[in-house]
C-alpha cells in the first residue's frame, strides 16, 4: 500500500505473531523527538493488527520535505484506514 506519506508492505504468514518494522530516515525528519513521536503514533495505529499473523514494514517517503506536527495525525488516520483494509483483505482471501 502506498500514499503520499508512506509505503506499507505486508505479508501474511502461517505462524508466529505480528511484527512491525519502521523506517524513518533522518534526512526526512531531522529531530529525534519528532521521529520518536511518529514511531509511537505508527505503533499505536497498528494495535488492531497485533493479534494477526503478519509482518508489516512502514517506510516513510524521503521526499516529504518539511515535517509538520499535523503529519502525525494524518499518517495515523491513513494507517488506521489501511489496517482495516488489510483485515478485510485477509477475511476475503480466507487466510487464517
């Protein structure tokens, strides 16, 4: 899945628990406290997928330009929508 803010890769697996990888380049978000806040927002947005058997990788797009505080909330809203889409895809494909 992709949008103007990030790319989200996922794969369903047969066993194990949900794993989340987050890549936030320092070139895109220079301040550490902003990167840490966005990581926290990403992890909290993916709570609905914690019990699923899948691996997720979040990649922030490098051409974001200047980072703004509202970007956290926009990314959160997109991630919540995308997590629902992933769950629907899982249900429609019959993956257990």
